[in-house]
């Protein structure tokens, strides 16, 4: 039930096309389909211990397409190392090759990956599938209950305060 960050990518591409990007906060790269795109650091969401879906059909001949992997290490703000469910390490994976995963069970942890609360861990209290939003209870913070878009959260498999 994860959703990609297509809206963010389109916004970044349009901003680049209009020439309004700041050179120090963005990075040019080639997407999986060979087109050029720009990544804005604010829209980068890679973090260790996120459980994500691999969506690149061309990497290793599509062997990992639609499989779920865990981010083991973040090398740069838009590239990482992932571990497959069978334990293999995949290096040099770009954010554009991945999409966030929304956990199936409410008891699973999520991490906020975009916005003001980026990096904070919590749980889903309620889902709104029509609006692609979730009400999230954070473990810490001044605003412990938030209504967030699915694109702003991802399943988190790392350690938490509950452990």
C-alpha cells in the first residue's frame, strides 16, 4: 500500500525547468528511465531502518522489482545500501528506485520521512485510504498526533522507545 513520491518529483522537475533551483541544495541525476531529474534535499527521505518497496524495473534486469527491502545505510542524501529479505546487499540504490511502504498492521512502527516532523517515529492510529492519509501518534514531540499523507510516512523496522 506504499505510494511513491511522484508529486514531489514532478514539482522538483518543474522548478528545475523554470530555473528556480538553488545549486547548493539540489543534485542532478539520471532516473531509472534515463531522463534527467533534480533532487531537492528537502524532498529526500532516505533513512536507515526504513522498509521500502523497490520500484526500478531496470536494476539487475528487474530481479528486485516490486520486492521489499530495508535501508541499511544512507551514503548520500539520495543514495543508499539496501538489504533484501533474503539477506543480499544492494549498493548504490537511488531514492528514485524506491517508494515508501505503509505498514499493514497498526502495531508496526512508522517514521515520518517528509515535513517538519521528519525523522520522528510513531504508529498509525487511523487510516483514510480515500485521502491517502493516516493519523499518526508520535513517540515524542510537541504535536504527538498528526494527520499525514501516506507519502510522508514509511514503515520503520529499527529500534524504538517501546523496545
